[in-house]
């Protein structure tokens, strides 16, 4: 990059302030983690136009008073992540992946300018206004969040942020003056199957699959050998999950990423390699890969005759209704984890008169079938609940590497039948209100052993208590293919064990999910989790219903014949009297 300079070595004048404010860092980290979780869920259900992409008016004239206002806002709302010096070294920074932006380098990822160029003011406004999905960078548009910033306040903090990078003061680096702005193509054919098909050919020809995988699930990378310009490992984006596409999910947003590249990362600009038409076709193909989330929270199990399939690819599963379950990082109890890999699991269910089977599908770019217990995090080093250090650092504290921890997933159900709205806590229940856990483990599956362990959880403070060997009744079969796991777990509807969940027709049974991506360093309570959803088994139609219906029709028929004959007799009697 022709204007990029090395990291500033200016004296850390604010270092004393950082030390003085150390007591406040716990609140900053906790707030950052909560914002992350809220942001992930909010963006998943938000409409496409989530914030104003363009301001109502240009940036006001930058005066000392305007900069002072921006500085005050920055220190209060931004410094916890980006640091008092704008160097991306705020107290919450090491707990976040991706790391907060280092403004002193003048490198900005999401722009409408050519690769290696400074962003426009409107680019910065868009990022501050609508945030970056899949990161801790929240939206600050006051039309989106209650405690957001007005347009003038957003402009003020942007003006202050620009003071961290002296490149903004060089008129020769102004992308407008140098003609380095990327425009959307004038000819933009609407989304269509034909356009998507052309885009798929561009995707293959440009070898986008070498990173993102042929299904777009981020499984093209074979090892963690890529880093950004700040030296941190890069995990390839799963473009099928729109809530994780940072620069926006619209076709126009995706087109711009292909055209500008993402500075500081291996994502290049294709402005010279592909024509406008090809980039537009490619953007439409990526749009076609985006998963469309289901919106219901009750999984209707499909009743079927005969044996339930254990094969994840059995034709019967095509008839079962899917339900998407959203997950987020486990930040309820230490060790708190706010960089989860698995954020979506799609579940289906089948049942017959004796058994129930669940099919779970989730994306995972690597098949992790090893588990090294010696590398598990020693949680005794973490402070008590609520302390700053009860969070797990994004890099360095745990090995986020291949061949270290196993992939795993668990279904959780309340042990006691739920009455009304009262349920045990979704994070492993409570001492007097336990949950039944079915945990599948990839390493055991790979060895051909029983891969599902049934256990009872009585709150996160207590370890899971495995059930006796003769009480382990869940069968399983799993397949990993092209960056995706598909797992089936099957068990009798009813069991003699009082610590088991019992599935009965006509009842809403709460169900939650925990998930672990081994190569993301997840193990123990370092995981992603969901809140409660429900599974419902419809009651079959009893034979008595058909019997009563038949009797009703027969009764009506007999009554009709009797009435007809009575009317006929009455008519004959009337005619006789008249005669």
C-alpha cells in the first residue's frame, strides 16, 4: 500500500490514564461481550436496510469544538475496544476476534475506494451507523438502538477518529481528487437464476472456492496459515451466513467487496481480474448462497410408521420440517467465551410409537476428531464470576488449532415435565431443576465407540454426571462433508430412568443446544449455546374417533330412514281422512 506506514512509536501519553482506569475495565469487557451477543441476534433478524447508508448532510465543518465533542464521545463509547490512542489496544481488545481496528495505521477494510486507498467520509459514516455484523462493532445509529448517536454525534466521532491517521491530512491521498472511487455498475441486471448460474461459473473460474469452499462454508482453507496485517490468524468467512458478512448482505455490498478488496487481509480486489458484469454476476451468486432463517421456535416432530432412520441422508428426513436454532457465545459463567464458531444448528425430528430421532446439521470448516485433555484450559486461573479475567482471550489463552480438541454437540431437555412458563435455566439447569444432556463427541464417533454420552446437569457450577452404562440409550450416526456435519440421535420415547426426559405426544418439550468447534479451541464451558426452543409431538388420531364417526353416520342414516317412513305414513293417513 503506497501510503501505509509502520505503527507509530509516539510516546504513550495516555498510559497513566489507562492504569488509573483499570478498575473500569471489567465493566467495559462485560459490556463489550453483551453488546456482541445482542448484536449477533439483532442482525440475524433485522431487515436488509438496517441503517442509513448515506447521511442526510455532509460532515459539518471541523472546528476545535467539534473535535472536542468527538473526542468526548470516542472516550466514552469507543475507547474500551479501540483504545485511548486509537491503536486498537483497548482493555476489551484481546478478548475479541476480529480485533478492534487500529486507526493509527490508516487501514480500513470496508470502503467504496480502490484497494489500498483511504475510505470516504461516507464509508466511515456507514460503518459507524450500521456496525459490522459478526464482530463486536455495534451499530450506533440512534434510529436502530435506543442509546445510539445522532447523525451530528456520529460525524463528530468520525472527525476525531481521522486525527489518529495523518494520511487523512494529505490532500494527495484524497480518493475523490485522485479518482480512486469505485462506482456501482450502471447496468445491473436484476437477481435471476440465469444471473446466479453465470456467477457460479465466475466463482469457480476465479477460484474463490480455494478459500471459501465450493459451498461457500469457509472450508477451502486446509490449515490456519493465513494472518492479517496485524499478525492475527484469519478464519475464512462462511458466506452462507448473512449475519457474519461484515460489509453488508445486499448484492451491492458484496459487489463492492469484490471490487475494493478488504485491506489488511488476503481478500484481494478483483477490479482488474474481473469485468463489472462478472463481478455483478459473482455477487448475485454469493447472495444466492445465503441461508434463509426459519422463524418458528417450535419443532414439529413428524410421525411416521415403521423404523426411524439412523442414516443422516435417509429420504425420510426430506419430509420433516426443519427449524433453525441460533447460538451465541457462552458468557453466562466463567470461562466466558465471546468468539464462537457455531452460531446456527438446523434441527428436524421424526417419531413413531416407540422412538424419537433428531437430525442436526451445522457448518464446521474442519473435521476435528482428536481431543488432547492436557491442553484444556485450567479454569482455576480465572477469577470469580463477574471478574474481568473470567473472559477467555481470543488468542493465546487456548489453542485455536487443528488436531487439538474434538467437535461436539449436545441436546438438552428438562428432566421434570414443564408446567406453565417455568423452566430450568437453559445453561445446564439448576440444582433442584436438572436437565438431561445428550452429548455427541466426534473423536468417539471416529473410533467406532458409542459417541453419545447421556448425563444429568444440575447447574454450570457442577460437572456433568454421566448416567450408568446400562442407561446410555441414545444411538447416533454422523457424517462430515464439505464443511458441514450432519448427525442423527435416536432414543426410545419413554424410559424407566427418572433422570431421563420423557417424550409424550401433545406436550411441548423444551430443547436447547450446546456446540463446540474443536479447531476454534472450544471445550468444556468454552462453547456456544442456545436458549430454550420446543419440540412437539402431535397426538395420533385414536381409532375411537373413526368408530364414533362411523356410528354417527350410521345413526344419521337410520334416523333419516325413520323420518322418511314416518312422513310417508303420516301422508297416507291424511289422504285417507280426506277421502
